[in-house]
């Protein structure tokens, strides 16, 4: 009977060792999965940051173009292109919907 007891004790050690190895393996897989997710999210954040920087730079260029197009020389050029003329003698009239202005040719 002693041999049988020794066999059970040894079998318990083997199953405990297998359980520890399986737990270490499972924890290793979890660690690898989390690291992989972290790297993927980090890459996505860097890509989004680069895109945001690019759009901010494009926004600056567009704002500069708007400022240039709204400058006085550009507006005067647009007025000439549309065939508009400066009104010298302006008369204000009260209408039903508010004030209106007319120019005498």
C-alpha cells in the first residue's frame, strides 16, 4: 500500500507542474495579446496625430489664402472685374422692409 500512496503523491506533483506550466503559458499569451493591442493602438494614435498635423498645416495655408483674397487690392480688383462702379451720391429711402439705398447714375 505504501507504493500506491507514493504513486498518488508523485501524480499530484506532476499535475501541479503541468498546471503551473499551463498557467505560465496562458499568462504569456495574454501578455503578448495585450502588447500587440498596445502597439496597434499606439500606431493608430501616431497616424491620427500625423493626419491632424497635416490638416492643421493645410488649414493655415487656407487661412492665408483667405486673408490674401480678402485684402483691399484683391477686393478692388474683383469690383473692377464685375464691372461695379463707386457710388458717389447715395440716397437712403425708408421702405416697408427697412432701409434701402439707391445711387443716381
